[in-house]
């Protein structure tokens, strides 16, 4: 066994022991630890921002591209925001121990379904250092241990953050190893995590670019909560309110173009397109967005031509593909064919059509008359998110503390035997 | 591509198309199909029993061991019971479309969490032919398509059953391919299912012996709901009621010894063992059960010696290992070390001790003063079960229609954009 393998298995072993202790800790104790974490992050925001300055300077020296440096950046305000984010998670209801179902059988057996922690979460992420604080806090809120593996660019910032989390755990009498950071940037460490560290990891959550998520999804030997991409659609139905449609499309595309909930394709009914598409197109262009349309769209407004590839592309940039459709059926078909089962919205004043769209579109999140950029754990009221999942099992959509739990059946009897 | 591979991928493709249709079918339509299935199974019970006679005769000719022939057996009463089982599942509430959470955000967005079908279930099972009817019915109740792969021993019986299920689907206007049977016994077909049939299978459920489940768990490239074994414990606490303890232990072990919920190890407090263990031991021996005890147990009652291996063994036979423990801590420790996270029961009149056991034992099912043999979907009121899961993600314990669903978030807005 290599030194690295030995070291990683040891991290897994310690995480499992911490998870067992955490599973039995009270909700109050975990809440106290979350408040202690928020307090320490607030008190130490300057030191964290200083560590981040070093990361950013190194990234610039290494010629990292601007967008990546931007993701990495955590100034004093950002470092302070970490604390607020943890405080919000601390205020969330404790999911552990919640009874979600409760029934009594004819023989008198009372059966309860009770939420319990999953166990150990393996978190593999890239540049954004705030993921360390959010993931640590959400894992703790849900009674799970977490093993964090950050990217090399943000290594100093993440180490500074995790140091505070662990100190706060220690201060409140919880095991430090409930939150561990993989101390090496050796890529083989990721391979070992994907293999599950000898059964020590119950679920993996990758956060980062497509190549990271693809690798995790294809090689992991344990379950994965993830989304590979967010090819989100906004569909403007013929009965749409024009003002709402315009405001929502612009927000859905341009509020932030690099988030997974940004709309990448606009579908618009052919009966409303001649009147509405030119307005939307003008507003988007004014905001700096390039449009790529199908033939029908180009007959209405002067935009670049979309190719087949455009329908399959998550731009994460100020680019929007536009297709004119004959109606809801074609819109739903397009989404089923090209979408990533992430988030889709319909804009219409017709309640029946909206109901049909919400029912038939098979995505993690479907919206009526609202921006796809609401695809976010904070906006759902989860106090944050550890990731967004487009898989169909266990977790789906924004993953907050509740989706980081499993359950057990607790049965209360009085001597029942089975006939 | 081999002919087999082509054929299997085609089955997967058809299952996915059927799943999409089924997802949009109404609950009433699926209920009608379930009633039609029950009716056909009832009407054709004789033909199914006749097909089974052929399977049984062939098995006997091939010298299959008696226990396996017994599992295979489906006489006229058994064939009729299939129909009753399906009728029970038809009467279960439709999980699809159920709103499990519903809240409104400060910005007016109303978020609902709605149950939806998973998609396509791959079911790999061995001798028991009734699995085909139960799995088909539970998949249909939950809006999923299913691909069934039975064992060679029960091939004729399973084919006869599936024929009726498909005819009933057809009669009620649902796609026949919502329930498909792999028509070959070529073992490579299983390998192709484990690889997911090109993304056509969302989850695999193996039902059968340890070697089948081990293979599925280690080779599957898609999620698996399963239990490898049920090493279930009954713990008799010092404050146990003697009569309840005796009745429950005997039932938990001997009602049926070959089910996964059968107790394999008895843990008993040292303060109560001298008085109670001889009675339990005498009753079990009278019922034909062999006991294997640790040293302390053997000092109290004359039984064979248990080895370390016994604590790790799922006998599925009239054998019970017995260990005398110092108290609840040692009992919980023993279960954590040797158990399979399936089902464990505590017998005590002390409510605090019971609560501690129910909280600290990390198994899919924990019981107080009841037999471990209640680990069964029918006994839970699920109308049946497609399997029992000891994994921690998505499904746990008896898997009925509800656990065969996933969910989506449906968001109702009125023009909201994200600031």
C-alpha cells in the first residue's frame, strides 16, 4: 500500500468514527457547533481573506484565466459572507430525527419513518473556496461527516477555512474529524475517493467543471449526487404576458450567465414570436447577449444562425439559442431531446397549458412564470446547497440538509409475533 | 454488436419509450390495468400452475435440491394468490403526483415537491416465480416500466405470468412494453443489464442468493436496491417480560427460517440469562432449532459452541447463535460489528432503554417488543414489496411503490425574477 493510500484510508476511517459520534450527537449540539463556526469565520475573516490573496496572486502568476481567478476570489466581504451563510444553515430546522411518516397496523404495531444521517460525504470541488464552508455546515446540520477535497488554486483559502471549522467543532465537543480536508493535491487521492476509501464514503458530491463531474460520474464506485450541465430552457407560450416574458427571459439568461440555472435556449411560440421576439432580442443585445436562432427566428429578427450543436450547448456565457416552435408539444419534445433534466420554465397566462408543461416536462425543477435562475438552494429556503442533482435517485434539484439524510423504520410493539 | 446485445438494447429502448408513456398515464388508468392483471391471473391460474408443473418436473429431473424446488413451486392455490397480491397492490394509494411538501417563499414563489416515477427498473431474480407478478404490479403502481430477468428453473412459469401481465396492459390501453421479460437465459444478458442497457435502466433490483446479489452489487454501473444478507438480532434486555421474550424469540427464529428477517443471533443480558435462557433454549430445541452459544451461554444451558464465524453467519436454517452480553452497550456494539443493517429488535419493558436501542442501532428496521419477521412490505402495509434494501440511499427497508418514485420541484410564479 502506498503512503498516499494509507493516508487516505486513514482519513476515511476517522471520518466513519466521527460520523458514528455525530449520528448520536443531539441537534442542539450540532446547532451550537454551527454557531461556533459562524462566529469563528466572522472573527477570522481577515486571515481567510489574506490566505485568499495569496491564492489569487499565485493564480495570476500562473496565468489562470480571468473567469477562474474570479471564482477563486474571496475578499473580506466574501469571507464575512461565509459566516452569514453558515448562520443561515444553523437556523434551518434539524432534519435528523424528524418523523416523516407514522402509522399503526391492524395488529397494533406502530411504524414510524425517521430521518437519520447518511454517514460520510465525499466532496470533490474545484476553485470556489466557499464550497468548503457551505459543505461543512450542511453536512453538520444533517449529522454527516464530510471529507473535502478542494482544487489546488484555492488550497490556501480552503485550508484556512477548514482550520476554523475544525477548531469550532473541537470547542463545542464534537469530533474534529467530522470535517476533514485531504491535505494533498496528488490527483491519485481523487481516484481513491472515487473507489470509496474502503467503504468509508457513502456518497460523492462533485462541484466544478464538466471534466471533473464526468470523471466522477464515470469512475465512482459509490453513489454520486451531481449535475453534469444545466441546459435550461425558457418556453414562451402564445398566451404569455409580454412584459413578464421579456423580464423573465432577460433575467433567466443574463442575471448571471455562468450559473447552472441560466437559460441557454429560448423556445417561443410561432404565433407570438413576430410581435415579441424582436423586443426580447433587442433587450438582450443591449445587455450584451449574442443570439443564435433557427430559420424561423432569423426570419423575424436578425440574429446569427444556430446549428444542431447549439441546442446541446451549455454556454455559461452571454449567448442564447432561440427556436420558434409550433406550440407546447414541440417545446416539450425539444426539451426532452436536448435538455439536461435540470430546470425549465414556461411563461404563459393559460393555467391549463402551464399545468401540462409542469406535469410533462421531466426535469428536477419546472417553473411557471418565473426565472430559471431560481434553481438554487438558498432561493428554495434551504439556507444553501451542497450541489444540484439531476440524477433520479435519492437527491434531485438543490441538495440541502434534508436531502443529506436517509431514514430508518422504527417499530413500536407490545409483544407482537408474526402469524 | 452481437445479436444478444442488439436484442437487449432494443428491450431497453422499448422500456424507455413505455416508461415515458406510463409517466403521463393517469393513476386511474394504471389502477384499471392492475385490476385487469389481477383478473387475468385469477382466470388463468390453472394454466400458470400447469406451466409451473413443467418447471418443477424439469427441476426434479435435473436433481435440483429440495429447498430450491420448494421455492420454485407454484400450485393452483399459489397461482391464485398471485392475483390477490396484485389486487392488494391495486388498492394501494397511487404515489405518483402526490405532493409531499408545499411551501411559499417570501417573494411569493410557491414550491411543491411532487412524486414522479423513477423510470425503468431492471429486476434480476432467481427461482421464486411470484416475483414476476409482484414486481410488475409494484412497478405499474408507481408508474415505472420494468425489465424482468428470471432464473432458468422457473422460466416457463415466469413466461406464463408475464404473458398475462402484458395482455392486461394491452387490454387497458397501456404499452405492453411497460413489462418485458428477457427471453433468453444467456448469462451475458445479465451483464448487459448490469451495464445499464445504454442508460435505459435507472435502477437494478436483484432478488436471490448471495452470489447473485454480490455480483450485481459489485459489477452494476447503475444504482442498486438490495440486501446482501439479513443477519438480524433479537436482544433480550434485563427488563424484558419473560413470556413476550420467549414468544418473540421463537417466532423471530422459527416462523420461517429461510427469510431475510429471521433472527440469526440472540443477545441476552447476563442478569436475566440464568433464569430465561434455559426456557428459551428448551423451547427452541423442541421446535427443532440448534443453538450455538458463547462461553457464558454454555455455562447456563447445554448448547454447542459458537465460533467467531457464527456471529457473521446468516444461517437461513434452524440454527441460532446466542451471546450473553453485559447490557445494552455491548448489545449495540455487537450489532454494529456483526450485523448487516437489516432488522434488529429489543425486548424490554423499560421505555428509556428501548428508546436508546431504537435510536442508536443503525439498521433499516429497528423494533421494540416485536418479532424481526415483521420485516416485510406486506406487514408494513405496502401491499407487497419488490425487495428489501439495506443500502443508505433512496430506498431502505421493504421497497414498495412509494420508494419506487423520485420527485421533482414544481414552482408556481407570477413573473418573479431573481434580484
